[in-house]
């Protein structure tokens, strides 16, 4: 067997691995900060999120070069954040910033008091059902609709996701995408595997501004001469079609899709199960998988960012009340206080939704049942963690009620979960299943490497690759 590079273009970090399927081991890995944000102070106050896509890609190319140095790499796979988008000209050069999935401009009220998303939903109506998801701010189609409504969509521009542009740069070709990414736009027909041209027309979007969709886990092209010079890899090295990070993380975490439920907690989080047939459930996303079938996904904005909010609040108390500028290991101290608090937190509960949900953007976090016994930092920390676990268990409950079928094993991935043993224990108790975590970290990058192995012919499908490679600690 050969060895493969997988790259994950995340919103916080860029991660890469070199995977050896023969030994089931990650030979090396590296994570670097994503320092490409260019959001102005004024726009940040308006909850906008803008990034320099070219700078992001240049960092990824340098990362590939470091990972591949001195190694014979058979192929490269790329995944990354879904929903966000940038515009490219016909030469593949960005003509807009990358507008990230956390951008809230489409929730800003228009002249009639409605938001961009509300106007989209009114125009598209039931046609959105075929998309497998309800459009929300930060989605590609929502941002395109916002630009069209304002007359700011450049002529002949083509939208792309972040992984699309990296693959385009690697191959020296136009950016392409795959169904796992396209479905996150909000106007993709998930059953037919193509853009919903009728819905796109109803929304007044030019169909030509949407990227070409290719089959997952296939070869997008070979490494161009320029990319070969930048990465040190041989010209012509196969590059797989780009894919969505949720599906890549599932592939890199789950060795037996039919028996498993995956909870991934990073900045946000998801509960995901694999289903062979399309299953449309209100409040859940139906996303194409990397082989025939779908992932039923409950996506939440609450996750590691919610625990970070509590940490920052405690840090601010130290700074403003006691003049303490440096509070080291604050995460660890909060978690230890939470360990010491009783399960159930003496009646204190928390809905840790500080930034709303995709479909209820005005919803906010709440602690309930505050008493003399529970008004303590440890109780608040534990209640927040129990609230996170309950959120993701509730999403799984929706899947069971919809007929997805009960699963026998719980898989946990993402740094928000991996770095917090108390959260892992609380989650296992909430699901009533023992929790397993993948032996390797950077699950999405591992999944991207597996797509490269499938594209290169090492495995017949992503399911076969996951079964052969994924192990648990």
C-alpha cells in the first residue's frame, strides 16, 4: 500500500496528516492556525466573517510540502469547512473574500423588516425540501442571494467552497466540488445529485455561478507543475475531488457506519448517522455521503465555543475585579470544578446556545434552576457540559423517532470532546452507550486521506477504507 496526504481547511486551524493504510497509522501530522481572517473591526461587530482565501490556500500548500517532505506520496485528499464561499473569476482568482459559515449578514433585517434568509424561504418554499437542509446565514446560496439582492454579484463570477479552491490550485484547473460540499449550499437536490435548477431560477440566482459537481472519491486531476514546485511532490500526483468536513470526519472516525452514531464536537458540533435511503426529517440535515447513501445530521452551533464563553467570563472576572491578567490552565480548572459538582448540578440546567441556532438565530443561552446550592462556578460549568450532551442526545432521539434505526456504538470525535474527559463521560451516560474515540486525531484530515486512497484505487469505497483503517483507543 502507498501513503496518502489529507488536508482539512478548518475555520480555526489548517490540519494535515500522512496516512499509512497498511499499518493503520498516521505517520505524521501538523496543525497550524488559520491566520487568514481579514474581517474589519466594524464588520466583526456586525457578526461578519471574512477571510483571505488565497492566503489560506498558500498556507495549505506549504503544509502539504512539509508533510510530504522525504516521502513518496501516492495521492492527496482535501476537505474543509462547509457552507462558506468565495467568488472566483474565470481564471480561478478570488474576486471576493471568503465569507465564512459564521457570517451573519443574511440575518440582518432588510428594508421591509425581513431577513435575507426569510425572503429566500418565502420564494423557495417547499422546493427547499429536496435540498436536505433549510438555508441559513453563512450558506453559499444565502450569501449569493444577498449579493444578487444588492446588485453586487460580479458578472461571470463562479462561487466555490474553500476546499474547491485548494484542489483547483493543486491541479491547475477550474475549481470543482462534490455532492458532500454542494449539499451544504442549500440549493442542491440531494436525491438526484445535482443542482436544483428550478429552485436556483426561482431565487433569481445564475446557475452558471455554481461550481461543477463531480463524483466523490474520484480523481480531480494531477498535481500541476506550479503546485509540484510549491509542495515538492512529483508533477501529476493524483488529487482527489474535495469533500465536506462532516462527511470526511465521519469516514475518518467510523469503521462500521451501519452500527454507529457519531458525535463530533469542535467549535460547534454534529450528531450523525448513516442511512442508505433518503430520510427527510424537519430540523435535521440530509447530506450525501462519500459513497451511495446519506448522513442524517443534527448540526449545532453550540460546542467548544460555548465552553469558551464561560471560560472567558471567568477570566474577565479575574481581570476586572481582581486585576489578574493571566489565569493559566483555566479550562482545566473549570473542568475540575465541574468534576467536583454533583451530576444534575442540584437542579441547575443549561441550554448553552449563546449564538442561537441556524434556524433560530435569536435564541440565546439560559441557565435554569439557579439556587443557593447551585450558584457556583463548578455547577455552572457542569450544567453547561450536561447541556451540550443533552443537545446532541436530543438530535439522536429525533433520528430514532424518524426511523433511522438504533445504533450499537457511540463514537466521539473533535477536539472539544477529545480534550475533555468529563464531557466524554457525560455524553456516554446521556446516550446510554460506551463512548469510543478514534485512535488518531484530526479525523477530518484522516477522512480526506482516505478519499485520496479510494481515488487512487487502494480501496473500492470509503466504507471499505474506513473498515480497514479506523481503530479506537
